[in-house]
C-alpha cells in the first residue's frame, strides 16, 4: 500500500487554513466583546460628597 502524499498535503493545508480562519474570527469577536463590555455601563451617580470637589456642591 502506497502513501498518497498529495492527498495528505491537501488535507493538511485545508486544516491549517481552517485553524487560521477560526483564530482570526475569534480574535475579532473577542475585540468586539471587549469593546462592548468596556463601553456598555452606566456611570454611577456619586452619593458621597467629597470636600475637595467644589463642583459637587448641593
């Protein structure tokens, strides 16, 4: 039985392409999620009055 190196090479190349595609897609999704989580919060109102903060007078 002879090893068909051409078929093995093609399969290996396809596997490498799929792995690279998956890694790049995951990096883009990770960046989107990081941006969403960093920018998707409401700033809490300051309840405590700082003596040094003159703009926080009631």
